[in-house]
């Protein structure tokens, strides 16, 4: 018996075992002359260290006049460590050289927040304000730089030049006060406008709600009128068939003598030989109608309402029209006899 040779790509070759898709990594490490536990990749440097390296690269570009590229590296340095005040200061200087004076002022403000005692950054801010022709702000920044570094003649010269062009700390203070007052007024006006807008929105919603209620009342009134007329028509149709009359039941003062005390239209008397063709009773003429048996007896034949054919409910009062549709509740409610039984 002889061992069958392995096909190419399988078996042990040069110390590496390859079986199908699996590779013996230990053999590969031996071939490479390294141990299996190879050194881990270098760890990322701390933010402050990376920020300083990027800032130094920006300084190199700044020295050769590549200010735009320097700004890019200073920005990377700020992103790596937002607390690196030197990166803000350097970017302020680069923006000044690019004549981006407003951006320079912003960078100086950020840097001063991080390092209030840095005299050079105050002077850079003063220079940016100077070129923006904001001489009051320039004088104030130069004053701060001189206070922090009294022996610096460059700061004193810049302060003198800004003062000659009309810069004044007092006027700067007044300007700041005026800006605060204007800001306060603008905020008050914005609040008032918001309140007025809210009131208008509230009034608009109230108006929309009122219109919705009125529309709902109008629709309900129209349905009630249709129901009122339909009910009366059905009752009259039965009443005509019962009595042989062609007209409508007579009404007086909001009541019909053909309608009983319960609001039912009554027709012919069903008692044999009564000869009563239709119900008749004037309820308003009966004293204490609800407690008097006379109210449920026909004034023609004397028989009760149960002996007269019931033709159905016969509403006498048309539904009240809503006020917004042009009616007067008080006038309709004061109609004599309208709510009497």
C-alpha cells in the first residue's frame, strides 16, 4: 500500500498546511520569520498630541506664505483638540493675512475664552478690528494687550494709531450698551409679535370653531325641519283616509282641536253608531287638562281617545331656527300657547 499523492493546493507545502479553504497561519508566520502573535498596529495618538502636530505643519505652511493650506491644518488641529488655544491664535493670524478679518475676530474670541491672559491674541484681535474700521473695538483690544504686556511697544503703537483714527473705549462701552438695549428691544418686540400671533391664531381658531358649531346647528335644523314636515304629512295622509276630509286639520294659537293631549292626530270614532267623523277637543279650554278626564274625551261624541283612530304624531311647532340663520329666540319663545300641552 502506498500513500496517494495529494493534488496541487492541498497538503503541506513549505511548512504551510492548506486544506480546502483553510490555511495554517502558524506555517505562514514561520515562513515570514515572525511569531504568531504579531505586533499590534500603532494606537491613535491622543487628541492634544495630534492637534500639536497638525498645528506645527500649519506653521510651516504659514512661514512660506501658504495661508489657505495653513488654515486647513489649523482647522484640523482645532477639530483634534477644541481646547487648543494656540491653534485658534494661529488660524486668526492666517485669516488676517488672507484679509478674512471677520473670521480672524471670531478665532481670536474663541482663543481668548480659552486663554484670557494671552496678550498677543488680544493684539491680533485688535488688528482685525482695525482693518474692519472698527476702531473702538480695536482700541479696547489694544488696551487689553497693553495691560497684559506693558513693555510691548508694538501694542502701544497700534493703540495710538487706532486712537488717532477716532477709536475710543468710552464710545465702545456706549456702543455695547446701545447694542444690549437694542437687543433687549428686539427680543421684547419678538415676544410681543409672538403673543399677537398667538392671539390671532386663537381668535382664528375660535372663529373657525364658531363657524363649525353654526354649520352643525344649521344642518341639524334642516334635518329637523324635514323630519317635522314628513311626520305631519304621514299623519295627515292617514287622517284624510280616516275622516274623508281633503284639507288639513285646523289649527289655532299653535294647537289643533284634532290633536289629542298627547300630540296624536285622531280620526274617525270607531264606536258603531256614534256618527263622529273626527276627533274634536280644544285642550286650552279644559281647566287643568292633565288632571281632567274631559281632556281625553271627544267633545263631539264623548268617547275617549282610545275609541278614535290614531293617525300618528302631529307636531304643531316647527323646529326653532338657529339665531345665526336670522331668527330671534326670544320672539319665538314668547308665542302664546306654543309650549302649552
